[in-house]
C-alpha cells in the first residue's frame, strides 16, 4: 500500500491538485460574475497550485516516458550505439535536473531568508518557488530509474 502510494505519488498529486484548482477557479468565476464580489486570494492560490502541478507533472512525464523528444538522430542508431546514445541523453537530462534542483534550492533558501510574502495570501513566496527544486529532484530520481531500466533490459526501457 505505502509502496504503491510512493510510486504513484505524482499521479495522485496531479489528479487532486487539478481537481482542487478547477474547483477554486470555478468558485472565483461564480463569485465574480454572479455575486459581483471576487475573492482576493483565489487567483494567486490557483497560480501556485499550477506551478506545483507543472513541476510534479514533469516528473510524472519522465515516469511515463511522455516528454517530447526529437528522435531523428537516435532512430538511425541500433544496438549498443543506440543504448549508449540513450545513456548520454539520460545523463545530460539528469545533470540538468540536478542543476535545476540546486539552483532552485538556492533561490528558495534566499526567499525564505528575506521573508518575502505573496501579495494576496501573505504566505512565503518560497512555497511557490520550492516547486522547482522538488519537481527537478523528483525528475532526477525518475531518470535514475530510467537509466537502470536501460541497462537491465527491462521491457519499456528507452533502449529496448
């Protein structure tokens, strides 16, 4: 049960946050156009949920192997050369994710230190910016799994 929850964390997060964000925007529209009184915080919260949804969704896309790729060059390779090319691509992507996670953590720590608050909800801006290092770190973990699949011969691995 817990293993399934951890393995499918991104999927659960995406579904529930998208449902909540949709409900929140719907309530905002009703409040604005039916009651002529808008909520001051709902648009900001929806924006921050969307940030988290996007970055966690990027990690989920790695798990599902659904990121866009240009495979013109890769399709010309076969056998071991294709496998090593895929390894190169995954390692470059992994390095970029680690870089994003590190830099995102640096920005988030800086915002926490400065104590910058959001305009409407007055919550720390670091909460919104933390989506970058968290999503990038999750992507990096999923890429490690993809690299393992590439060399273990697991069906569905990029080199299979």
